């Protein structure tokens, strides 16, 4: 197996691990994210440009890091509210509620 193939496989697995951890218990997100990751890697399977390969591998590593550290899955609690429980990997991240983002973009 070529070095690039090993790098791509490693990046692919890292992305899947990140989504499995971040979206644990959310079967829809697990299924959809795995399908999207697979699709993106398949689209670029035959790519040979060294610059493009480097860029895509960097993007995959960045995406894995982003998913692991910047996304927290909210869970429905017994009171009918959603709770967010960030872990130590989320230290230093800021919390933005989707409605806050929409208000910023509209105002």
C-alpha cells in the first residue's frame, strides 16, 4: 500500500472515530456523517496531484479535529429540555446556539 493510501485511510478512520464519539446515540447523524465521509473520499479516490492530495488530507485532519473539539451533541433530558455537556476536549471553545447565529446573520 502506498504511503498516500495509508495517510488517506488513517484520515478516513480518524473522521469516522470523531463522528462516532461526537454523535454517539444519534443514529441519523452517525449514518449520514459516515455516508458523507465515504462519498467525499470516493470522489477523490483517483486524484494524483500532490498539491491536491496534501490539501485534502489537511482538510480531513482539520475536519476530524473540528468535529472532536467544536461540536457537542445536545441530548434531550427527562424534563423535555436539551442539555449540552461539553467534555475536557471542548475546553476553551465558545458555545453558540443556532438561533444566536441566525440573529447575527439577519441583524
